[in-house]
C-alpha cells in the first residue's frame, strides 16, 4: 500500500460553524480528516500540519515555505505522493506557484472544500478521499500539480474558482478537466502540455496586479514604483487593450526598469498585439509591455514573482511569459 503525506494549510475544509463567530478554523477538524475510515482502504497516510489559516491569509512567503516542505517530502523515500488541503479562495494561486517550482517526481494533489465540517453534505471528506486516490496513481506524476474537487481533476495552470458558493466551483475555462474520479477509478482524458518549471532560490513578492477600467488615467500605476513594487501585471480589455492614460503610465514605469506583463480581463483567450491605436496591444508591445498569453491575472502575478526571483533581465522575463 502506498504512503501519502497529507499537508494541511487551513481553509474551509478545516473549519467548523460557531453560532456566534460564524465559520472559523478548528484544530479538531484536522484530526477528523485523519480519521476518515475509507482512506485506510486506499493508502497509508500521515497528516502534516503546515498551517491552519483561511486562504485569504495565505502569502507568497508562506507559499514559498510550503514549496520547500513539498520538495523535501518528494525527495524522501518515505512517501509516494502528496495531498495538500487548502482554502478555495486562493487555491488557484498556491497550486500554480507550486507547479512552477516543483519537479513532480511524485504526485502532488491539492484539494479543498466549499462547505465546512458541520454543514449538511460537507464536501471535504469526499474531496480528500478522491485526492488521495489520485495521488496514488503513477499517471498523476507527469501532470504537474493537480487540483481535485467534486470528482474532477484539473491542471494547476488552468484551474480557477468560478462560483462563490457552489461545490462545483472549480473549472478550467477553455480547457476543461484533465480527468475525473469515478467512484474508485481515476481516469485521465488528456495531458497537461503547457507546464513550465522555474528553478529559483528566492521570489520577489512585490508584484502588483491592476485591472483596467473605462476612464482609467493610470494614476495608480504611476505610484507603484514609489511604493517599492518590482513588477506589474495588467488585466487589460479583450485582446490586450487599455485606455490612453494607462498606455502612457505603463511606458513611464517601464522606463524606470519595472517589467509589465499584460493579460486579459476575459477568462478565455490569449492577448495579442492586434490593435495599433494608442493603448492597443500592438502599441503596448512596442512600448515594451510583455504579452502574458492566456493565463489569468492572479497567475501571471504568481509567475512574475517566481521569475523575478531568478532574473531581472527583460528579455529573459519576456521569454518566460511569451513561450508558454
């Protein structure tokens, strides 16, 4: 029987309802997760508590420490795979962060819950059971960090939270799931072909994420260098277009040596230098803006934090974003 390390970080999957305070973290739930009887028929598990925080409290520094722990477990001979429990709100960021940094010699699967332990039909135990099944399968090794909820398996690069409260909240727009868990069977329908790994001993967490809007004059963007930001991700309109004032502001910060990556506010499709008017994608590219392909704004920010930990060379940064 395979042995799986279950790393807990917190989130709704580790919370209970309090009649006065609402839904809050609980140390008792982690112990309950370790006592789900069905798990004993799937794998031997060992619970490792990394943290017990709501996922909005997750930080890049904590993500980096988590990546070190996962690497240590993967490199050991004791475990055959890793499952990480996490809150749903920032799971897509943490999973992609780990996907960029970890060489998957063993399966790494992240899971979560939309309903706390006290709610009727809580989804946490079922999601954990399914994720442990996925972590025992050799086919999971080649797919990078996986996200498994609601019996679906998603690639960390592609997955996003789409619904505030529905248990079927996670989806991979434009891609779909990699596979499913059907009762006790794990089925992969496709491969994840767009993975990228970046080896770095540090990260740069001072990266801003700015969403454009009509009438935006770029005042906030101009202030970012003074606040110590080392990189900027812009969520632009459509194909990658911004208001005129934003175009000028971006050129100003680029001339100060701050890299700018452009992605779209749309949840499907790539940015491309199509429009040549002021603020259009082609115009922005000529000003030195880096086109970030089809990844989301939060994931582009995660990627820039990792890339800037490795290099400040503009051309190398561009190659990381424009190749995959």
